[in-house]
């Protein structure tokens, strides 16, 4: 019996992604470290506290596991509040800590991608108005220069800002993240400053490191019309997509920022042409129905269809085809693509492995359509602090026991190691890890 084999191109990069605050623990100087102490902000009163204890040195054992599992790249972030605890005052110990981490990755044959901003801010920046104040642009540029001058021997792949859309929305529109504001105009102001800060950092990084590859990683949440034949659903869904994520790569491509909502149109000087690669964070999709009762979401009510398979928290729909669609759309910007995050947070291990099989299959489809996707970072290597959801949603390949810090591989870790090591996905793997998907995935 022939077993189908989906082969990836030689040199395709397989890895995982993490973010400083979610794994390091022992943070004191950032807005998130403070926010977690406020009652009611985090589910079940969780806090990053010790997290995965990377600041205590446990990154070593996690990187050992990643290497043993055949991963060849890892996306991690640095915490601005550690590196620059006061304006223009640099903490050499913190910088050295990160230097050890990125050289530790290289020693294990793992190429680092470093994200400069992944949701957390130094308290001094917050006191100056954070991302509402245009001064953040030059502060961020100064920070980027410092990090690149210290880590640049080991790193030339940089993601400036993670998910500026999710950050701005949760922090300034929904108000569920610090600074907890609810004003859609501030949400756009923050994105505007993030785009400008990205562009300033882009130029600074290239000045120091001409060969650097610099990009961003917006969250691409698909919005599909709930009733495809009803024009208003399609219109509102497209409005949501343009406002939530399309505006970001468009601005980096053309220099023009267009938010359909509020009719925001602006030329941002120096922003055009500041994307060397397109980082895509993809977790699923929502359906949108036109509904006058929902002005806050542009008159679109978003939900999951009754047939959708969702995680146990009801947050994300398992919709692997969406990954293919998103890659195809992202390719329109003419840059190499990295899937900077994709993963599945659930307490159902069957669904976690099914999600991995489905997404990797769509990734292979994209590669075979010659779409320029070069790397895939699974979110995440080990269970970590999941922001307002605390420890209630687990994304790790490895399960973390918070009491003992013990790591246990999940079935998905074993499957992922087989994929990474062989650079393939096979029908035989699917049959071993999730036999129920075989008839649909590999008919015949
Ligand atoms: C973020 C991560 C987060 C993940 C899973 C992404 O939006 O970049 O920090 O843990 O989704 O929810």
C-alpha cells in the first residue's frame, strides 16, 4: 500500500514561537506585571509570576527540547522594560541574558527571529502616554538600535511589533489589556504610532545591519459573510477585514493608512516599503452578519457557525483552509512570508493534533502553489501565560506543570517532531495520530 507523502522544499524552516512576558517570569517593571496585580483582570487570578522560568534559566531545557525535536528556528521576544528600565538607561545584565539566549539557540542549530515588542511596555513609557504619544516613535527607534547593536552578531531576522491590531484593539477599544481604555479613536492612534515606530526601527536596523530581514506580524482573523448571498453581510465583513488587518500591510506597502471606519485616510511619511517579509499570525475565522445593534463592530455581529469545530473555550474555529487563503492573500504584497504564529489552545488533545495536521496540510498546499512561504512557527513551544486568560488556555507542544515546572510532551509535540525531522507530512502519520481524519485528508 502506498502512503502519500507531502514533502516540503529543502531548507523550509520549522520552529516554534514564544513571547518574553509569557514565558520568562519574574517581571516587575512593565505595564503587564502591574496590570496582573489588579483584581479581576486575569481569569482565575492568574499571573505570569514565574511563568516558564526562562528568566531563571529554564530556556536552556526548552531549547534543548526544540532542538531534539528537529526545530530549526525559534521566534522569541525581548522585554523592553528589562532592557531599558528607565529612559535611555540600559540594563547590561538583561542584555547579556538575551545574548546568551540567542547564542544558545545558534549553538543548538536553531535560527532566532527576535520580536522587539510583544504587547508589554516599560512603566516609564506608560507614564509618558505609551502608544498614544507620538514620542513613542523615537523611543522605540532608540530601543531597537540598542537591541540590534547587542544581539546583531547572532540575529538578523527581526519582527518589530507583534500583532499591532490585537494590541491596539484590546488595550484601547475593548479595554481588557493595559491601559484599559475604551475609545476607538485611541485604538487608531496607537496603530498609527506603531506603524511609524516600525518604520523608524526598520530604517535603524538596516543602517546597523544592511542584510537584516525586518517585518511585522499582524493577526489575520478572517471575517466571512454569514449569508454569502446577502450583500450587506459581505460588505460589513470586508469592512471589518480592512479595518482589522488589511490596513496594516497596505500602509507598510504604500505608505497610506486607510481605515474604512471613521473614514481615516492619511499618508504616513517614511512608512512605504518597510516590509522585507510578511509575518502572518493565523488562528481562525469568524462569520459576520449585518446587524444594526452592533455599531461597535462596524454593524457586524461576528460569531461561529453552528457547524464550526471550536476550541473548548469557544474562541477559535478550527478552519485550516483559512491558512491557505491567508497565505494566498499575503502573497499579493510580493514579499516572502513567514507564518509567525499558528497553533491551537485546547484541553482536547485529539483536536490539537487534528488542528496541526490540518494546518500543516494547508501550508504544504500553499508551498506547492509556489506561494513564497518559507517558515512556520508553531505557537507555542511550552504552555505559557495567556494574557487575560491567564493559565486557563494552553497552547504548548509541552504541557507545563506550574507547581513543579515539569514539562511533558503532548501528542502534538511528537507529531510535530516527526514533521520537522522528516520535512514531510504523511498519510501514515495522520493514521497514527488522528485516524479519523484520514478518509477526508487522504481519500482512496
Ligand atoms: C499572541 C500570543 C498569544 C496567542 C494565543 C497571539 O494573538 O501573539 O501572545 O498567546 O495569540 O492566543
